[in-house]
């Protein structure tokens, strides 16, 4: 059963039977918003990029994004860059896989971001979402839907944080400005 998250809501990533999750997928999906023009409606291609920034005691130690698809330790992996969105017809256009058992013990938080590499604002995007899936069985655990568009070019979507022997996920949903995860670092730090 999926939990539809609201901004700031946190959920435990412990399974109903008390076991902890071992592998999750953070999926991102979107479509270009249709615009009415003189000759009917049209869409522009939108290049959104998913990134995962790994932190140890509030310091970035690694990042996974379209130019660095696998973390240095191999525990986090990006499935590849999608330049247009909407390909999945409601499915994931980009995904980041996290093997929670392999994440080094010094990494205590992973923050997931989305940015418009081409600089288009979220007013030009529709049906955008971020979801967390149990990669071992394909069950969607949580979904955060980006609503309302906006004059910003990025979103700090969610974070997973180590809590004892397990993990929790928090939906952040914080609008930001920037074309890359580096541009978002000042805003990301305020959520650690």
C-alpha cells in the first residue's frame, strides 16, 4: 500500500513484518505541460535530472547524477539520463537505486533532488512525482506528487536518513533555483 506523502512528512522504511528494507528505488516521473498557442496545443521537451547527494555528518561525501551514475562504493546507482520526460507514461523517467545494506556506515543521509538542466521552470512541467519503491518486490512504498508548478527550476524532493539500524524517508518538496545539484547545496544543507 502506497503512502501519499505531504511536504515534511516522514515515514519509516521498516517493513510491516518488522524487517528493514534492503534495496529501494527513488523514481522520478514528469511530463511537459501542454501550452495553447495560435496553432493549437504543443509541448516542449523538458530535461529534468534526478540526483542523490550522500552525506556523512552534514558533509557531502559522494553524489550520483547523470554524469556520475554510480557512487564510489557502488551502493547507489542512477539508471540513466532521460532528456524529455513522459516516456514512462506515468512510470519512472529516471530512477536512482539504493542498496541500503551496502551504503557505508558513515553515510547517514541521502538527499534526492530534481533540477531542470535546461533552465525551464516547473510551470512547464506537469504530473511530476517522486516515489520510493521496495526494489526487492516492486511495491511502491511512498509517493510525493509535485503540484502547483512554480517559477523555480529545481526541487529538493526527499531524503532518507539512517535511524539506528534502519532508515526513514522524509518528503521535503522544497522549491529551489538551480540547474545542477551543486547550485542547490546551500538549500540542501538546511534540511540535514
